[in-house]
């Protein structure tokens, strides 16, 4: 924007990528803070500790789920910054909007860890993670899809990643009617979707890879 | 200061920028820790969870507000380290003074999130964020305005960013008399100021851009 | 995977190493959050504070123990990324699986800090840290042992580090029967093993070093 | 230690410096977590919030004090990694021992913030920060003083920084007898010492600078 002489090699995209990584790292690690056991008070027996650990299992499951989803979003964000084509003021804003949704994740994770049997908790969680996926898709569109030559290989690859972020979002939104029937069923949907993701993504990557080469 | 032979490429400004980014990243992510729901105890019903979530809305609003303000300060700090002209012991101290005010932000954010209807809370918040803006303006002055050739393009650009930090500060200070009439009105002022910022900053950037080119 | 033009120098392994370091740094520092004293209420006397500090000693011991183990794992991970031979999608997944176990460590550390006299707590801790060691060994195997020319010097060196991670894991698993007899004895085992590690590792390194040179 | 082919530019000292910076950044920012206000319950009046904020002042003072001391230690550590002369397994261990004491600081900061009027709290704080200074001095000795050519300019400069770390340590140890008379007097000593440090350090630097040039 300004014609400053830049004295410092670590400029622009790489420092933003660094800040984003740090935010990801802190957000992913703060998830563990929700896993505290209740104070057992004076009756510290094996049985009571085992009961407290068992009661913490849903929190641990939601910790792992949020960890995996944040990791997937990080991988996508990591790729984006390798191929970024447009870096300006608006990209910074969109990136901060995305990071805001990432920073927020420990909150719905805590809610679903404690009250996972309630519909409200599952909907808050699904809504929050859908928002993260959506803002990641917008980021891909703005920084890599839109500025690339239309229908060229970079454009197609960037669209592939944008679609993936949208699909993650869509899965969380699609789970909301299921949650209204049964929160446990909705939560099962997410796990099924994650496993499907790992299986399908491999296939899609291979296809895309082949298409690139031909 | 010393004529050491430097063995390591990652020296001076870029490592300080790295440390500052890490502090920003942690401070911005710690904001979420204030968003815990109260323990619902044994009566875990949809209605009670919804009430607890509704009660958390002011905390979420102050989380978003602090996130946006920290992000704006980061963008300014990020630019400063791209154009830094003076890097010495005193800059390190001024930078740490600035980081101290950044690290502190989760505290007033928690206060206003819980007691936002009280004047005291709103004043503590406004005062704390005004201090952050002020120390950022001092940093710009020391590292980029004062050492630049007077009235040259770099000097004018650096002054532009210093003024912006001062304006943010001034908005928070100016909101204090409004808070004394009504805390809600004062808090509304900040949102209006933020929106005005995004609209005006674009215009100012364009003007400054034109002036640079001519 | 895609033939993108890469605009950014900070690519691939070094950004993953950076993210991993940030996760390590946060996880290792969050351990301290479990060291809060109970509220002494209105009776704030020297004797009561001293009693509370004495009661915190087991938590401090488990803080130091987890710190040392995480530091050892970091050193190994740090070496791995200096010599990494295979960097692909699967490596990213294995690295995230490893980071998941690292992020989790503050939880069992808190459990053993508060309930260290119970067998359940010691087993949870041993199991969790064994899992971390195991996933680090898998990471070494995949990224450095398997892709290296068989029986060459790099292969032997990578196997040496993989074995060390496995040994750490084995020590924690082997301590479980000891814990069943007495948790205190099991915890003593870990300290003995750590000291043995520092003594033996030096010897092994020197041997390996000599073998390299000959 | 091993004759690996190194594939990655970001090796050795700079990645250790990065990890250390991240630990510093997290530790310095976690200090704020101790500044939570007590729950005011249902009686949320201006007077009660002001009383709660006043009661938090000692915690804020200890937050600022710890922030300043950690910042000073960071500046010293930052310089050390610019001039590091020996980088081996033992340096890694000494650096982790130093980081352990840095990570620990939020704990004594919390103790003195809540129970600053008790001798025990002040002694725990002084002892903890003395230990940090001591381990930093050892780090300087091992990595920069001992391996430098004796009595050369680098040796003298490194000794200067080692001495400073020792002096910080000595001030905290020397304050312990004062604390035994009055904790408030001991805490005043630290502030006086800090101000003296900023005044004297400038003088010493100028002297050392002159000596270098002559």
C-alpha cells in the first residue's frame, strides 16, 4: 500500500502464516484445559477416581474430535499459504475472521463435552464448526480461486480445496436436523463423516493428481 | 551494542517480531478462557443450558470486540516491523511496554464480559485499551517517524499509522464521559467507531496511496 | 500433490516443525496451570500457606516430571525434522497423532498431581506417556527409518532414535505391574529410569558416534 | 552428533531459540490468568466491583513485576542466541533447565499476588526468580564465556551478561533476610533494584561500549 523501503526479510504472507500457526497451536492446546476432573474432596478412593475418569470420557471424545477438525483446517490453511495469489488488506481481514472462529472452538467444545446429551449443546457445536469451515472456504476463494486464471490447473486445485472446506461445513449443518431427533445420532454422524473424509479425500486426491498429470 | 560476531542468521528485529507475534497469538486465544458456562449441576435441561448460553452473550460480544481490537493493533505492529528504522535497547523496552498492555487485555475483557452493565467495568476496559493504543503510537513515533527524513514519504506514511493508533486511543478516552451517562451507550460508541474505522481507513488509505503516487 | 507454483519460501517441513514447536511450547507451559493453591479464605497465616505449599509438592514433582519427558520428546522430534526423508500427507497425519498425545499430557499430569497415591492415577499417567512415546517411534519409522537406504549410516542413526522412543514407552508400560503393587514404587521407577536415561544415552551416543566415524 | 545429511535449513540454534521464545511468550501471557475477579454473585453494584478491583491491585503489581523480570531474562537470552559459541546436547539440557524455571514463574506470581503480605509467599517468589537468574548465568557461562578465547572482547562481553544474570539472582537472594523483617520492605527492595538496574545498565553498557572501541 505504501512505497516503504522494507528492511526486513520476514515480510507479508510468511509472518501472517506464522501468526495463524501460533493461534492454531494455542487454540488446539487450550482444548485440554476443559478436561479437569472435579475435586474428589476427602474421599479419595480408586472407585471414585475411576468414576470421575469415566465421567470425563465424553469431554475427552469432544477434545479429540475438535483436535482432528482443527488439524484438518490447519492442513488446508497451510496449503493455502503455500499457493496464495492475492495478499492485501482484505485478505488480512478475512484471515482474522477465520482465526476468530478457530479461537472460539474451545468454547463449544467445552459445552458439548459437559452437556453432550442436550440438543442445544450439539447445535452450538455444529454451528460453530460450520462457521469455521465456511470462513475457510471464503478465504480460499478470495486468495486462490478468484485471482487464478479461470479453468487453469491452479484454479481447479484451489476450487478442490475450497469445496472440501464447504463440504465440512455442509456436514455440520446437515447434522442439525439429525441432532433434533437425537443428539447422540448427530454426534455419530460427525464421526462417520470424518472417517468418510479420510477414505474419500485419498481417492479425490488421487483423481485430481491424475487429472493434473494428463 | 557489542561488536560480537553474530553466528546466527535469525537476529534482531525478526526475532523480536516473532516474540511479539507469539504474545499476540496467546493473548488473543486466551480470551476464550473467560467464556466458560457456569456448572448447571444436576438439573441439565435444554431450557437451563439455553439460559446459560444467553447469559454468556455479553461475554461473547466482549470476546469478539477484544479480538478485533487486538487484530487491528497486530496489523499496525506488523507494518511497523516491516519498515522499522531504529532498532536498539530503547525500542526493545518500548516494545515490551506495548506487549505488557496487550497481555493485560484478557483481564478487562473478562471484567466487562461479566459486569458490562456497570460503569466501573466499562471505564476499566476503555482505559486499558486506550493505554494499548497510546503505547503503540509511541512505538511508531520512536521506531519509524522520528528517525525518518522529515516530510519525506516514509515519514508521512509512518505518521499516518501513528495517528491511527492515537485515534483508537482517543475514541476509548472520549467514550468515558459517555459511559458515565450510560455504560450501554459507551459500548455502542465503540462498535460505531469500529465500523467507522473500517469505512474511513479504506478512504484514508486510498488518499494516502494517491498522494504517494503523485 | 498438486503442481502449484509455490510463492512462499516457508513451505512444507519447516512450517510443520514450527507448528509442532508451538504446540510443544504451549503444552509444556500449560502444565503450570495445575499448580494453583487452594483459596486459604480468611485465615491467611504463615502456617496455613506453608501447609498449602507442602500439599502442592506432589503436583510440582509431576509438573517437573512431565516437563522433562516432553522436553526429551521435543529433542527427538527436533532431530527428526532435521533429517526427515519423507514428507507427505501421511506424515502430516502421523505428526498430528503425535501432537494429539503431547497436547493431552497436561490432563494426566493434573490427575497424578492430585491423586498420585491412587493406582488409577499412576496407570492413566503411565499409559498416556507410553502412547506419546509409541507414536513418536512410529513417526521416526515412517519419516526416517523406512525411506532410508537399508543398513546405511542414516538408517542406523534413525533406528537408534526410534528405539529410544520405544524404550521410553516400554519403561512406562513396564511400570504398570509395579504400580499395581505400589503407586509410589511405580513413580520411583520413572525417576530411576530418567536418571538411567541421561547416563546411558550419553554412552550410547558416544558408541554410535564412534561407529559412524569408523 | 550424527553425520546425517540435513535436508532442512531451519536447524539447530534457531529452532531452539524459536522454541524458547514460544515458551517465554506463553509463560508471560499466562500470568494474566491469575487476575480473575471473584464472582460478585447477585449483588453487582459499582461499589462492590470497585472493591474487587482494588483487592486485585496486589495481583496486578505482581503481574507487572513478573512481566518485567521475564522480559529482562528474554532480552539476555535473545542476546545469548545471537552470539552462541557452543551448541550441543548439554546446551540443550541447560536451556531446558532454564525454560523449566521460566515456565514455573506463573505459580510463585500467583502465590505472591494472593498472599503478598505473608513472608512465606515473598520467599517462594524470591527463591523462584533467583533460580531463574542462576540458570541463565550458567547458560551464558557454558555457551558463550567458557568457549570464547580468554580475555578477548567476546569473552568480556559474555562475562558482562553472565554477571548481570548473577546480580539479578543475588538481589532476590539478598532480599530474603529483608523479607523476614517485613515482606512489604522486601518487595519494595525488588522495585528499587529494578529501577537501579535500568539506570546502571545504561551506564555499564556505555562503559563496555567505550572499552570495546578503544
